[in-house]
C-alpha cells in the first residue's frame, strides 16, 4: 500500500455501514448458517464493507459480522482496523511498500486528529505520545502487542520503536540534537542484536521471539528520547542443545555459518565443509540471516572488535560441544569413552573456550559427590554425560545473553535525572501449541494468560463494574474470564506451579507418572485441567483462553530445577577467555549461595519477573494491539476464516467491541476534570442554561455542579455550530456525570480538547500581543536612546577632530615659519659680504683629518680638505642641494672647480663634480675662501652615509649625514 493510497484511505470510514440484501456466498459451511441471517441486516453493499474502519460501527456485532468485515478489508490490502479501545492488525506476510515510510510517520504525527485518519499502528503510537505530552494521569504509557506466534508482534514492536525514535528526535533544540540522534540510533540498533541472539525459526514463524522483552523508551520534559532500557523474560535456552523437529537454533549461529569470512572460520575452527549437530535445517535461508547487520549494530553500541572476537569464539565453542558424543564404558567404575573424532571436537571446544581439554573432559564425565567434608568422584553414565554437556552449553549461552542485555542497557540507558516519563513497548512470545509441549510452552502460555487477564481486568470487567458503581444504567456484557485458568497455573495453595516447585525441591529423581498422579489428585476439582488416561506418555491438558494444550510431564521437573554442576562453574571461572571469566565471576558474586543446584526454580523466577511486569502495566496507561495470524502456513494475503475467528473469540475482540460501542472509554475524576477543562467555563461567553447532561438529582456537591455547568457550556457551544446537529439523545450518549467521575466518549473528549485548545490559543495570542506591544515600546525607547547617544558621540568626535586639526595646523604653520626664518638667516649668512672678508689665519689641520679627509690636487701643493654636508634625508630629494667646499691656501676656487678631479685615496668611491655631467647649478664664492656649489642631484649617491661620531650638525629634520673627507 502506497502512501498515496494511505492518504486517500483517510477519507473513508466516516459513516456507519448499514444493511445488505444480497446473499453472501461463503466457502466454509460451518459459518454459513450464522452469516446468512446477520449479513442481510448488516450491509447494503458488500463492495463498501472494507471502508468500515471501526468495528464498533458494525451492526449487529457478532463474530461472523466482525470476521466478514476483516476479510473484506484484508482482501483490499487494508490490514489495520479499530476495535473500540484496541487495534486489530492482520499480518500480510509480505512487505507492503511505503506503509511504514518516514512520510507516513510525519503525516500521523503532525495530524491535528490522527483518529480521523485511516487505522494504523502509528495512531496507537501517537496517542500514547500525546498522552505523555498532555500529562494525563497516569502519564507513563504501555503498548502491549499480543497475539499468536507468527501474528506479527515482533514487526509491530519494531515499527513502534522506529516511530518513537523518529518523532522524539525531530526537535530543533540544537544542543541536544547530536545526543538524541546517537541515542535513537543505539535504541534501534539494539533490535538486531536481541533478535539475532533471542529469536529462532519455528514451525509457526520464521522470526519467533524465544524470550519476552519490555522496552522502556525514556523521555525528558520536552518529550525527547534520551535513553531506553530493556528487561527480558525467560530465554528458551534449551533450544541451544535441543531443537524440535523442522525448527532451527538461534539466528546468530546461522549468521556465523553463512556470513563469516575464511579468516574468521579459521579463527573459529569452523571449516567450510563442517556440519554441526546443533544446527539443523541450515540449508534454509530466512531474512534474518544477516551477519553484517548484527556486526554493524554491535559496533554502533560500542562492542569493540576484540570483544566481538571473544563473543564469536564462545559461540563457536558451543557449536563444537554439540559435535562430540559419549559411548558407554565397559565398567561402571570407568568414565564414558570418546572416539577419535569426538576427541578432536572436544579439543577444539576447549581451545575456543580457553579451558584445558583434560579438565573439560573430566568435568563432563565425572561428577563430584560430597559426603561430609570428603569428596567422592563418581563416573557419569552416558545420559548424564550428555546432560552435563548440554547443561554447559545452555549455561554459557544464557549467561552470554544476559551479559549482552546488560551491556545494551549500559549503552542506551539514561541517568534517572535526565528523564521523567517513559513509553513501554511489550513484546512477548505468542501463544504456542505444538505436538510436544513442555515447561517452556507452559511458561509462555502462562505469560499470555496474564496479559489476557490484565486486558480483561482493565477493559472488560473493571469498566463495567465502575459504570454500575458510578450510577450509569448499564447491562453487563458477558465475556470470557480466564481467572480460573490462572488459579490452576499459579493459584494458592495448590496449583501446577506450586506442585512443580515442591517436586523440584525434593532431593530425588522425579518420576513422570507419579507426578501426574499427584496432579490429578490435587487439581481434579478444577475444570480447566484434564487427562487422557489412555495416553502412553504422562501428560495433562490445560484449557487456555486460546485453546487446549497438552503438556508432556517427562523432563518438566528437571527443567524446572535447572541444575548446573559446580564443576562446570569452576571450570568456566578458570577460563583464560576474559569475557567468560568476567561473566561467571560476576554470576558467582551475585549468587554466592546458588552454586551448583539452584534454589530458585525456573517457574518461580519467571513468575516473580512477570509479576513485576504486571505492576508496571497497572501503573501505566495501556494501549492494546491485537495481532491476528490469517493463516497457519504464513502464506501472503491468504485469509482462513477458521484460523481468524478462533483468535477473535480467544482474545475477546467481540466483547471488547460491545463494551467500547456502548460504554465510555474515558473516565476522569471531577477534580482532575476541572483542573484541565475549568478554563473553558472561565473564558466562555455563553450563559449556562437550565439544561443538564444526564445529571443525577441526589448530588449537591459543588464540584459536580461546576462540572455539569462546564459540560452544559461546551454542549451549548456545540449546538450553536450549524455544521453539527446535536440532539438530546446524542448529547446523553456522549457524556455522563457519575458520582465521582466524568465518563466521556472519544468524540466528547475531542470536543473538550478542541475548546481547550481554542481558549489556550486565544490566551496565548493575548499574551503574545501584550508581550509584542511591550517589546515594541521597549525597542522604540531603546532606538530613541541610541539615537541620542549616537548624536552626542558623533558631535563630540567631530569637535575633537576639528580641535586636533586646528592644533596640528597651528603647529605646522609655526614650525614652517621658524624653518623659513632659519633658512633665510642661513642664506643671509652665506652671502658674500665685503666687510666680512677679513684675513684670518687658517688654523692647522688635525693630523687625522689630514690623513683621512684630504685630497691631493695635482696643481695645488697643499692638501685640500673637502667638507660635504647634505641637509639630511628630508632635503635629499629637494630640487637643489648645497655642497660646501673649503680649500686652504690662497687660491681662487673658480679655477679650482674648473679643473676639479678628486679621486679617493682608499679607492672606495670618487666624487666627480662637473657642471655639465653632474648638473652643477651654480658656484658661489663664500667668505673665508670657501665655495658653495648648488647641485640639482643629491650628493647622497656619493657621500658616506654614516654620520660622524662627534658631529654637532642640527637642523629641522635632525637626521643629518655629515662626513669630513
């Protein structure tokens, strides 16, 4: 069924389907008589029968009419149907495209009223999720998925977990998004591991759960998935060493055989051509034989590669245990023998389990008897050796399974402070009836009896008794109560379980015939148990709610004892395998007194765990999904009426429909009702009139009067709605006020919730308006304040900048004026002045100056010191640079400069002064015999750029280069 078909189907099922005048031909003669008369008054058009989404609208409600409706819906590939407070799910036995896609999940999750959509398992899931969000007491929810083996319980539970992992993780909270994705992925990845180690292929189901599990999905205050925990019940560990005919062992063994690489096979000592006695029907391939998926799930849950190797080595060792057999010894004083091939298998098992082969062989063949403080070794018989071998395999596998469950819980369980509510998903083994039934089937069917009793107590009996107590006019609907069957199995003082435990605690070998005689003697007054006196095998028959089952007594007491020889525990504790050592060391620490023969029997342990589960269910709001198996052969889209009607009658679907159609499924105490819906009365504009809805006149309680007034207001508003014609009879059928509670139908609850949502929306809108108005005013005031502050700051910054500019301009002007004045004074001092031409004796030159700074001229007998003083870096790029040369001796500088050629003594550089090549601008005579040269190019290209050490040159830039040559 595609998502488009699903959306189209949501518009069907609105009205009640009425009578039918055509004769319906049914192939099964046993149902014809009842169908002919009832179907004629049931339908007017058989082609429209599949549109009846709720079986409460079927009229009349009989097993035949309900069966016909389910068959019509199944034929058009519609597999979900409402049955009052429960959901009926028919297994199609084939994949249905897009029926459980992500788009369909979002469609149901985002729908204002999912109940108006086509029936689906997601409606049940969403209803429970919204109950948690609405905090309706009891807030915690439980989804109970029941049905026979092969009806689709495991698949339904898987869909529920996937739905919650999707909708509970669809949050926009960024800080928790990564955590939610990690948790929801781990929660989903726990499924493949649990199914691989706990499910097996049986005659009735290819993926039958051989254990029960209750998964608590933990939600925080925002209804986000933050963790989960798994609680398991009664693993069928006997399947490890004993598989019924045409059935298989647990999936994990076949996954290893078919998915292992050559390297892994070599490590596990499992050659490709080797067969195993404990792996029957290995040629059969099922969908669950996916080794890669199990490995990937282990990685996601944090089981590292080394731990995985340890797990698979243990599993391979278990398989090797099943391949060696014992042969009887010639003497009772000698232990049983092993052939060569069996010895090879034993050696492999010992190596895989990391225990000494000699000690393993001794533990299996010899038992230790204690007589006081002495120990006596006694060889075991062939049967005892096989039993000890099987016991070793079972205890290893069971403890490994418990370790896996503990590891998964540690990986996905959140701290108690992180979550406040939970939604539980219960997936237990379905009702079973095989050719040979033993203790496992008795416990499985006992669990189903307890769940059926919870359903009967919660929906069928408790509701009707409460109607009478609260003063409703109610005629009791008869239903099948299984309390007598439960009294037979678990009752006190005498029951099957009590007698079984008493027999198990006796220190003697149990005899099946003796135990059957005792059962017959003690329980003969109970009508739910019977015996076939002509049967060769001792057995007893129990009449369960789903049918009669024959239980074989042989071996039942030994299975209930579940003895584990202490030698085997000691051997496993000494194993060199870290995982085995950890598992059995922890087991000994937890149960120090249970070494060897367990004091707690299997049925006692299972009964206690089941009672704790029932306590949880009683404190939560249950949601029941009844899975129906359409045919025993698991053929796709095949509907067999005998198979279906037997299941409908067994689980009480017809009685449930009767009570749901005539009763009020929602019951709320007055105080809780007013706390949730009292705001409707407070914010209502309608005046309550004199009309009251089913009000009893003998009550003057104020709270009840307020409730009646509120209901009157709601129904008055409903009457003003022209789209709904609400007469008085319909009003009375929607709601009833009892003595302490309000009884509502789903339609009335939806009406109240709609009114409440409207008022809350109006209040929220008013709050938003006030808040937005306040925010707007506050924002506007802030904007005005910010504008004033910005204006003041800008004004201050402008004033400061203008002040800086004025100060800088004044400084530059003053400095420039000083500089111009200095230049003018220097220029005036450098001009020729006749009165300053006073002969003055030239002082003698310093020897160092003479040595370093003199230039020898060919035409001048005396050295000529040359003094070059550029004005500095600031004036280096000026258009005119002045160089001052002073010559000693009485010479005319004009004639000197005309023939000036000054090579350096050191050869480092030379100065060439030529009017034409070096662009000499002018030569000016200076006082005291000096000559001033104005050069257009900077003399820095030729001058020494390192200033003198004792230079006292000053100037505007203060960075002057001076060198005396």
